[in-house]
C-alpha cells in the first residue's frame, strides 16, 4: 500500500514539474520570439501617427522657400523621420532638418540628404 | 468755468499721486503671488487648448490618409502645421503675459518715476516677446 502511494506521489510530482517546466519554456520561447520583432514592428496606431508625421513634414518642406525646390523623400518610423535625396547646398540640408525637427510628433530626424553641387 | 477746470486739475493731480503710490511689501508679495498663480493657470490653459487643437488637426490628416486622398492629405497636413504654429504662438504669448503680470505687480513696490519706468520696461518686454512669438511661428 505504502510503496504504491509513494510511487503515485513521485509520478504526480514528476508530471507536475514537467508541466511547470513546459509552461516556463513556452513562456520563454514566446517572449524571446516577441522581443526581436517588437523593435521593428509597429502597432496600427503607430503606423497612423507615422503617416501623419510624414504628411506634415512633407507639407513643411513643400511650403518652405528653400526646400521646395528639391525632391526630398520623407519616411517616418516610430516618430523618427528619415530625410533622403539630394540638395545642392549645406544650407538646404540643414534647413530641411530644422523644418522636420519642428513638426509636432517628431522624436528624431535622421538626415540622409546628400549635398550634390549642380554640374556646370 | 475756471472753477470747474481747477477742480478737474486737482482731481487729476490726486489721481496721479494715488497711481504712483507704492504698496507695502506684504501687499506686493500677496499680489505677486496671485499674479503668479493666475499666470500659471493661463499658460496651462493655452497649452491644453493647443494640445487639443493639434490632436483634432492630426485626426483630420489621419482621416485624409485613410481616405487615400492625396490632395486632402496635403491640405490637412498644412492645416495641422498652421494649427501647431498658432498654438505655439499662443503659448509663447501666454508665457510673456504671465511674466508681464508678475513684473507689473513687482513694480508696485516702487514709487513715482521709478515705478513708471518699471512698468514701461515691463510693457516693452511684453511687446518684444509678442513680436518674437510672431516671427518664430
């Protein structure tokens, strides 16, 4: 009787610990698999906000007498605005950065604009 | 007729004297504290109004994007920028007016010409700050 009870308890304990370990490993694998994409994925709300920021930055660049002459690409990811394309002066590059920085919702500006002097 | 003019002159002189009277330090301290509290409320109101207006304007941009209407997106984005500019200007003006209210109350500790000069300086500072707020829009 006693050995049977002991065996039953041992089996139950083993099953319990396996189940717990399973839970932990499942949780760990989920959290680790979630962590890396989180930095590069956006929520729907963030996508909308980034779209709004992009639109406002583009409007600023198009309305400004200095930057309106250039085709400047604007991309926004989680509030960080990236400017790219070509301008023909350092002033225009700096002006574009300043305009983008002052737009509401912009957390940071990565200025990838290249200064290329017109030939001739 | 002469009597009336004389009375008016005397009354004006009394009024002017009363205007330039200095307040006691306790009165000044009380009025400055009241002005500071009122000023803080004004700035907080202007900030809250601007935040609300910006949120509404941003929503209009988001709606235009959702509608896939490129022209409307540009127009709404321009409006949103304009709204943000106006809000920033109002906040700057509210801050300048807040500082002005406090400065004027501090002038009350003075008397006569120094008090007038103090108030004139406060007015000039306010005007300059308002102009700067417009220019920086």
